[in-house]
C-alpha cells in the first residue's frame, strides 16, 4: 500500500483497503505511544496548519502528531496571515509548498481545500470543511473497531443535521467500510440525493445498507452506534438556532434513545458537545430558549455507553497515521 504524496480531502478518494491501512497504522502508532516507543520517522520535515475556524482536537492532534513524528509545525490561525486577505489560496499553496512537507486546512467550502491541493506540491489534509471531516472519520472508525472488534455488519445511526460535514462523512465512511448507516432526522436534514446515490454504490460493494428515516423508534432499533453532532455548525448564522432547536429536538440523544438501541450500543460525538450549561454558548442558548442541553443529554454524555473521550484521543493517533502515510515515512 503506497499513499505517498496523496491528498486527504474526503474518504470518497480512498478505497476500503486504503482506509483499513491507515486504521492499522493508527492502531500501531497508538500501541507504540503507550509503550513510549519513538516514532520520529519524519525528522527534519515541517507541516503548516491553516485554521480559518476554531479547533481544539484537530489542531492539538496535528501538533502532537507532528511533534511525535519529529516534525516542526506552524499554526496559521483565522487572523494574522495573508491568506484570503492579500493572498489567494493558489498563491498560498505554492508558497507553503516551498517550505513545508504537508499542509492541513480547516475552513469553509470543500472547493477551497481542493484549490489548495491543486496548487500544492505537498500533501494537503482536510481538517474540516462545511462538507466533509475525513480525519474525524478515521478516529471514529478506529474507536468503533476497538470497541466492537470489527466494522462490517454494525449499524451506525446519525441523529441531527445529517446534511453537513459529519452526516455526509459518516455516510461515506460507513458505506465504504460495510457498516449500515441510518440518518434519523427530518427530511430537510437528510444528506443530498447525489451523495446518497454515490454512497449507495459504496454500500452495494461493501454489503451495507443506507436508510433515511424520520422515525426515531425505527431508526435507532438495533443500533450499535448512536452518533450526533451540534445542531448549528461553525460559520452558520446565529439566526438558525431557533429553527434548528425546534426541528431537531425530537432527534436529541436521550436515555430513551439509548435504551431503544440496546445496552450494548455506544454513543459517539465528534465534540464539542452542548450537554450542559458549562459553556458560553450553552448559557446563551439557555438565556434565549430555556433549554439546558441540545443534541445530547448530560446523562447520556456522561454515561458508561459514551465513548467520546476514547474517540477524541483517537483523533491524534489517526491524524499521525495520515501524516506518516501520505508523507511516505513510516
Ligand atoms: N471534532 C473536532 O474536529 O473538534 P475540534 O473542532 O476541536 O477540532
Ligand atoms: N459540524 C461541526 C463539527 C465540529 C467538529 C461543525 O462544523 O462545527
């Protein structure tokens, strides 16, 4: 398996075997980290981290992964660089390619990260766009595989806004890797028809099933994984909160939802999550709408079924694998 020089923009671009290869490498890197084995395979190399949106997990994962691999990293935040203000993405790509061995981009449209990749001579990694969040997918798949010992044949149910980066990416990841995928939400929040059709093809090849349903009882029945994400994503206007809360509250992950899925089901969330009032946004939403949680209750979030911190840790191991595999040093 040779992924040297490849961009990592969406899992659509990778075969199930290639995805498995990165998962295996991540599992190996995780074991090595636990054993305090050195993996400075990329000594002398450097990566640039462009973040046009906020991040805790993705940024820290790239920085720790780079450091563990013996690389330097430069963080370019939403302000302070010339990107997008005085310099185009195409010019930025050509400049950074002369100094760095890989470029991470988190921001808005997928077209931007594609443009960056088009003009870059080094691998470009998508650290989240409006449409896709592929590094999150590797962490989720690794977490699921660690917990259940397999991927094929499991059923993942995504509740909430299934037409944005997380819903889209999970549908791709599941259909490629042989997990049944259910989007359980109102019709307006189903993934778009073209992507569903494309994923139906992946599902046919992997032997999995894609279901879109508005019915919670039917959707979550026999689920192995219940997954949700924030109802309003980064970059979306403040005005959409009221409508989202109204329309997506029936798809909140509650203890009843987990009970309907069964006691062996796990709960996953890419994080950050609104499950209490310990955040500025959580408090503001409470002031405006009088609710103390949103996409998941605190009870579920804190329950034994919740594996969200295993999942968060796996961001780092999987991102390390993506860097090593695409730079071609491992
Ligand atoms: N899940 C995730 O991407 O988290 P951050 O926004 O903190 O990077
Ligand atoms: N859908 C969320 C994911 C955060 C990791 C967002 O785009 O804000």
